[in-house]
């Protein structure tokens, strides 16, 4: 397991010390720098090229959210885990593409889970120059759950959310089905106006007792309804799988 290089960023020295102590118990994790504000974070990342930053949100100067947005635009992007005393920032953290969101005081088991999510993110990170994500992120009781794209079976629109059906269950994300189709059109295929299915999940099309065409998925579960306008494209897709 390769060593994970981490920067700790918090304007409170005691908070940095606590995180440093917790990280000392994590295998193959190296704290390469500490920072007290956003500019110091950016400077530390430029100097040390860390894999991840444990980042407070409320810091002087450039705050954590803006720092995270700048890090997301770096090449390769740095994984950000927010550590904050306020859980009201979860949505903003999601929009800033954070890997996880921890509320202080950070519990050791939550930090361990966040480190594991960082490793998952790094394992599936797109190559330099390819800005497409390899994970989706869902909010879950004040934290963010990382869902590797390869684990997603299908995406189904439901009111203002999209339900991600994946190998470990279901989660809601606040993205539109259209934007997901635009970004991941080579990974998913539309079978209905409210549903995208991972191409690797498609096994066959069959006609149900009611006469409607249904898509059978490789990982099981009930077949999904296919709209008539999508049938020709799906038949062509299956011929090339």
C-alpha cells in the first residue's frame, strides 16, 4: 500500500495537533505539511504535491471552500476532506467536490473511513488532462459518500433528485439526469426519459406480460421498463457489447 501524503489545514493549532495524532494511527499516512490559512494550503500543495488535504472551512483569507475549488482544478486534483465544526456547509462542500465531510470533534473511525475514501478516489482518478470524474458523491447525514462509477448499476430520476443504484445500495444525488448523461455518455445508455443504465449492466431486452419492453440487468433485480423510442438504440448497443 503506497504512502498517502497529507496536508493538515486549520487555523487552530490544537485542531491541527489532534488531527496529526489521529493520523499517526493510520497506516501508510505521512503528514507532509500543516497550514493555517488557504494561501498556505495552496503553497504547501505546490511544494509537496500531497494526495489529500484535511481542510477546515472557516479560515482567514482564502476560506476552505474557495481553496477546495482551486485544488479541484489542479492537475492532478488533490482529494479534499473537510473537517469543520459546522454541519451547515455540507451542500457547499459537495459542490466543491469534497471526498468527505467530517464534523469536529473528528472521531477516529470517521477519519479512517475518510482516508479509505481518499484511497478509493485516487485509485479511480482520471489521468492528467481527462477532467471527467470517476466517482459520484452523495450526501449522507452530514458526510459525503463516494460512489465509484464502476459500481453504479443505473441512475433513475425522482423529482428533483437522481437515485444512484449501486452495488452497495442506493443514494440520492442532487444532479440532473441530463447533465450525467452529457458527462458519462460513453458509460451509460438511456433506456427511458427517467433512467440511464450502465452499458456493462445490459444483458438483454425482453417483452413483459403487458407487452412493454424491459431491460434485464447483469447484477439481477427486477427488469427495468424501456420506452419505445429507446428500443432501437438499445438493440444496437447490445449488438456491440
